[in-house]
């Protein structure tokens, strides 16, 4: 009798542990060792763009992707991968961040950036800097070397003085193309038309960002921007506001681009993470909810990677410069749908 009871108890525990194993196999999709996604801004870029310009954009996206992918493939951290990827995009004047940043209404270049480490929930952000060549690198120093999370304008410059980040004269950020965009935006502002064409909306947007999962399973997000053309004195966009344009935790890392005011009013990057966590839905389902249901058509685009190494990139504007890759060899580089 005793033997039979022991047999049944043992069988019960064996079945139970078998069920748990199956459950975890079903519930946890296979993990990709690493993955990365990046964007060079959402907006309304015309499909009629000259072929050589289109190719230059595609090549830049490929090069940026290769930088981050190599770091991750070699076992580097998600933070290093996204910082170096964003540095490349900041130095490339085709994108609205670092060199190539848009102009404020006063004809200046005021840069915003934020970075977040999903494994520690620590973050660093800066707004309104005018002499920092690579704002994302200063944001990283704010995260790792300061007691604070967010420095603004003069304070951010003073903090930069205490670091070894590369400084430039504000004139470094001048580009003819962006200055023309400002003049055009100001002329259009004077006209009485209230309905914007896609062409008019095209100059408004732009930003760069990267999100990654590394081989240790850590997630991180980074975003850097010149903001929106013709922005007013002291305007702060969504990018440096943690949870709006940039967010990472141990579940997902997110970077936004688009109409900053709309992105921040919907606390967008955090909304994507919270919806995943509270609803238990997939990254793609949460991305669809944010882009299709929370935001309105024309507002914004996002890139994200989750803890399994899945990536997702989606916009409800006409275009988004974007690229992504993972350790399984999946790769995507695109501008339009
Ligand atoms: N979100 C940025 C800002 O509002 C601009 C952009 O991504 O296009 O500053």
C-alpha cells in the first residue's frame, strides 16, 4: 500500500513538472541572441526622390546597421551598439541629428538626446545643447557619471564642460539644406492655408534612434534629434523625455520619431512597453495598438526590440528611414511601406 501511494505521489510530481516544462516552452518563444533596429526619422519623404539620393539614404542605413550589428555579434553591449550607431547617424548630415540638425525659428540648432539602459532602468537626457558634436554620447555620460537624469540648455553645456565629449562651434551644425527648409517653413507659415500638403509636412520631421538586445539579454534605447524645423524658443520635444520618445526596460526597448507634441502627450514609448506588460501581448500587437489606435494617422513612427530579440518598426506617416537585423540573419532596410 505504501509503495503504491509513493508511486502515485511521484507520478503526480513528474506530470506536474512536465506540464510546467511544456508551459515554459510554449510561453517563451525562442530567443535571438542579439537584435538591433534603427531609424533615421519618420515623415513624408516623396517616392519621387532622385534615385541617387534614395541610394545614398539606403547606403547610410546599411552602414549604420552594420556598425551596431558588428558590435552585438562580437558580444558588445546593447548600450555600445546603440551609441555607436546613433553617433554614425549624428555625423551623417542626411539625418536630423548632430550634423544635419534642423533650425529653430531663431536660426539656431538646438539638439536633444536620451539614452536608457533597460537592465538598470537608468537613463540620461539632454535638451537644447548647441556645442556638443554627438549629443547621445553626452546623454550616456549623464546616465552613467552624474547623479541626475536630465540636463537642459546652459546646464547641459556646463555638464558637458566636465566631460571629455567632443565640442564644436555652433556653426558646425549649419547645413544649407536645413537652412533652406527653415526659410521655406517660415514662408509657408505666413501663407494663410490651413491644410498642409505632404510636401509641406516633409520638412517638419526627422530624428535618429536605435534600440538593441545584446547577447547578455540586456535591452537599451537611444534617440537623438535637432527637433522640428522652426521650433520656438526653448521648445523641448518628446525625444529627451523618458517614456515619451525613448524608453527601455527588461521587456522591450523603444525609440520614437514624428510629431513630438503628439508623441509626448501619449507617453508613447512607455505606453508600448506597458501595454505589452499589462496585457501580455506580443511586441507586434503592442506596436499596432500604439501606432493604429493610440496615435492618429500622420503622427509618428517607432522602432522596438523585445527581450526575445524580435524587432518591430512601424509608422503612420508616409515614410520612415529604418533598418533592423538579428543574429538569425533576418534583415530589413526600408524607407516606405
Ligand atoms: N520627434 C522629434 C521632435 O519632435 C522630431 C522627429 O522625430 O521628427 O523633436
